[in-house]
C-alpha cells in the first residue's frame, strides 16, 4: 500500500485518500470550439512516468493537495499546495 | 528443450527416406497418430518471424485484440501482408492477466449488439481456429443484496431481453440451488449481505485466455501473418503528417496503415504519434487460490461487494475485483484493493476462507469516461486504434478484431463499431455503459 504525506496530517496510508486525477487543467474560454472543449474535458496525457495529480485526504482532514508521482514506480517526488505551481524538475 | 526439438526436426527433414511433413492440424485422429511418434512431429504453433521492411498493415500489440485483427484481416478480407509487433511475448499483457469471463449482459442496444456478436464468435471459435479454447458456458450469476439491487436488476434484465439477449431473473431459492456454497446465513446468524435474488446469463462463462491468444496467433500465422515478439515500437515514421510506418530496435517497418491494440499503453503509443486519447490507465488486479476439487458451479458476481468468483479447470478459485483508484502502469496492484476483495470472498463464501492464495497480479486497463471502447480511425492519418475496453477487453477480442479489420481493409467503419468512434468525445454521443464493469467502479 502506498503511503502519502498529507500536508496537514503527515504520512497516512493510501486508503485514507482519493485521487482526483490530473491537476491544473486550464479551462478554455466558453466561446471555444467543440474540439477545444472536448480536449479540456476528456483528452489526457496519461503519462507512464511522472504525473502531476491532485489528491484529497477524504478520510482525514479533507484537504486537497497536489502530488508529483511516478505512475510506473509509484514514487512520490513532490507534495505541494493545490494552488501552487508544479515544482521544477531536478532543482539542482 | 526447444533446441533439441529443432535438432530433431532438422535431422528428420534431412533424411530422404523418412521425410514427412510436420503435423499442423489438431484432431483426435492426429493425436492418436502422433502418439506413435512420441508426439515429436508436431509443427510449432506459429512462426516467430523477423520484421520485413514493409507491409500493408502493421498492428502494434500481440494480445488478443491485435492477433484477432491480424487473423480477420487475412481470413475475412484476404489482406495477408500483415505484421503484429509485440514488445513482450504473445498474450503476455492483459490477455494473460484477466479473469477469463465472457458475457454480453450489457444495458444499451449498441453494447448488446457488440458484445453478443463477440459471444457468438466465441461459441464457434474453437472450430474456426482448430484450437480448443475451452469455453465453458456455465453461466454468470449476478447477486442482489437489497431491494434496490432487485429493482436495478429487473431493469437490467429487461433491457437485455429487449435487446434479444438471454437472461433469467432468480429468487433467493433459485440462487441457492445454483450456488449452494454462498453465504445465505440462518436464523441464528443472519448474513451480513443477505441474498434476495439475482439474475443469470446462462450462455456466459470462462474461456481459457491463453488459448485465445495462441489460437488466433496460430491461425493468423498459418494465413501468412508475421508475428514478431520482443520488438517494442519506439516511434512512428511520418510523411506529410501521415503515419507511414513504425521504428523499432530491429529497424524501420513501413506500412500503409498502423493500428494500435495496446490496451493500458494506448496513451503512451499514441503520444509517440503526437496524439492524445481520452484514456486513463489503471491497475486492475486478480488473484487465484490453491487448487481444490470442484466447489463453484458458475461465475458469481456481487456488485455490492465489488468482487466476483469462478473456478478454473485446474481447480483454482479465480477472484477479481474493482480497479485501484489512481492512475498506474505498475502491473501489481495495491494491497488495499486486494484486502477488500479477500474480505468480500470470506463474507460471501465462508467455506473458502481457509484457502491460501497462490498468485496475485494486475493488468493495466484503458478506462474512458463512458466505459465503452474506441474502435477506428484517429485524427492522425494512417493511424487506427482499438482501445478503451477498460476492465472488459477479453470478452470483446473477437468483435474488436473483426470490426477493426473491416475498417483497415475496406476503409469503412463496421456497422457494429459506428457508435464507438473517437469523435463521440466531441459530439457528446456517449454510450454510457453502466453495466460495462459488472461491478461498481
């Protein structure tokens, strides 16, 4: 079972959380084309590797936050606030 | 073993006196006749080919859907210049990782037509492929634990009847007659999840999954299709925006049309061609117990508990459950879901509670928002997909291959595949198949 670090509660087991999918998807203006709207609603990169996604500590504090998680190894490389930008890769 | 066999075959063919062709056809007579030779004159089931420089069609993915597409291209349409490129080994992905159940108990007419066509193909597949796929039509039994379940299942079963699919609604006593080892409780200790009834599709049941892959591989190979294993596609060759081939570690392979049948890796491959799909990849796990004598009569499914059970011909109890609820490409699955599925097993079949688990694994499934597949052309010219089957791709192998082969060969969308085009994500004409998963996701 994965262990996730809630920014408020600290490390907790995976089954206290729910995954909200890819984070920070920008909504296009409502005047956009059907193609653009379909891309916003449904098309995803779905990467094998690092994925920026949002999680909620549903059975805990209830807070939303962001993760950078590898979808193949499940390694978590960053935890950051729901409104914060994605941390840059390899800050060194 | 393999080396000694090929040496033996060479020496046999080297001898003019004793040369006779290797056996290719499986039958009782051939089995008997081959036993005189100690079964050493059987031909390999398929040719392990090297990729050529060009084909009419290249299919990426040597699982059930890819192999079926290749077979129907050759058999239904006379397109023999076909290559299947498989990164691992034939049938080693989701085709070898599912719980082997074939059914067509879907809700909407579009899905019912699609999946029942598939079920009917499965019924005649052993004869068509000359390969025993061991289809055991023992029935899929869905349990109702509440008044709400009973009402929902009446609707579900009546929808199936309207679609011309066989189904029987059952009361509690009928369920007990069919599957007596279920936990019905008694007066002193009532069951936590009482069984009030259910419904059964009697034509449904398990098929030997490896046999489907091997049967299609053998039949396709016999029709001239090249099957290339251990050959991952690393990129696409494009000319003026059109896909005209793929790159592999063994060189470039050109083709008029390239089709993807790679399930959970659809986004990864499509991404190499600059295309995004409405697909998210999740791990779906399954597990088997140690083998025991026959104890289960049907495939039993409890939507409320999120688990289902059947018994393999070897005697293992095969247990499946719901998805891991976060995107994943790890073919192992999370302990959380495993624990849930095992708890459900102990609750519904108390007599199985002392069995030990032998194996647990996961396959990576390609989930789309309406739980219906995508079969057909993409916005990238020359590139086609067969994906989006999510948790239920195995049952659809014949129809997935049949309809995609039709489109690749004729340029026309097959009638059965019309509702399942990629364009529906723009138009909003979904086939929101609530019954697709069978269990609540």
